[in-house]
């Protein structure tokens, strides 16, 4: 596999992993902030990882942690998974059967997880991201692998590919893989036309977002809310929670590979 393609897949996997970790860190930060508000300064909340604090120091530490985990996990994966692509699965039915089935076949999942070094589980447990049992690591990693496979094997958009930007349209990071977000979710197209929310020409408009911001959008609004209220980046960026998220995640960076 050419180096550029291998690096691209690693970047994509790291992006999927970061989305999961950023979500968990944001949740923990919200919990800590709430406790601080209710307890007051006399009872400071103790925590183990500085990434819980939204700030430059926490963002840098979290970036290093993401980089370390992504390298450890991706390098241990089967070569076929590392080099996965839309073209590969289209031309190899066996490969498609192994990786495109949702959920993964048990044998495929076992092969993916078999080579992961103990340092990964130990690190995740140290930072209280998983429990110390045999089920926690597969439960944590499986959605990340699913997201990576879906992204690596996705067919590129045909109509709006020329709208691709050089940076995430939410957090403005310009060095990270981007995915296209349907501003009007496909599941809502028929309803949007029937109810007169949009004209047909607008239905396939997209925004280019990094994986973390893409996942965030779908956490804060339902498909119907996106279709009716937040069908442009301008409308999305009017939300205070979106602005706060973009400001924080924009500070999360890792060193160049």
C-alpha cells in the first residue's frame, strides 16, 4: 500500500478514536463543572487526567494521549484493515464480507482485537475510560473500528464533492481528515419535501467536518431538528453549545506523524 494511503488511513483511524475520547472527556468535564458549582470552592473535585479541564494544557495532554493510543492500536491491526478502502471492498467480496457486515462477524472482531497490546487497555483503565474486565476493552473499541471501516470504505459524494473545504467548517482545524455532513439528513428528504421545508435542489447540500465535530452535531440535534432548524453552518454556529465545542476541540492537536 502506498505510504500516502497508509498515512491517510492512520489519520482517519486517529480521528475516529479522537471523537470517542473527546466525547468522554467533554462528558467528564461537564460532570466536574457541575460538582464544582454545587460544592463550592471549599470542596475541590479531584480527578486523574488534566484533559477533563477545558484549557490549553488539558488539550495538549489529551492530544498526546490520542496520538499514543492511535499508534499502538492501528499498528497492531491486521494489514487488510489498515489498508481498507472503498475500491478494495468493491473488488474483493471476501473482504467486504469480513468488514462491511454490521455488526462485525465474531471471528473478524477477534482477529482485530487479538493483536492489541496490553498497554492500550492499561492506559484506558488508568484514565477511568474502561473498567478492569475482559468485556470493557472490546465494548470501547468496537464502535471506533466500526466508524473507521464505514469511513474508509465510503463512496465519495458525486454531486457536492466540489464544495470540499481545506479545514473543518466548525472547529477550523485544517490538518485533520474531513467527512461530509448532510446538512439535511437523508432520512428526512421525503418529509422535507412533503412538508415544504426545503426545495429539492437544497437536499444534498453538505458541510465538511472533522469526525469529532460531525459526531457532535448528531449528538446535539435530532435528524428532524437538523432538517428544520439547522440546515446550514450559519444556523448551526448560532448555537452557544456548538460555539463552545468548536472553541475547545479546535485546541486539541497532536504532533505531525
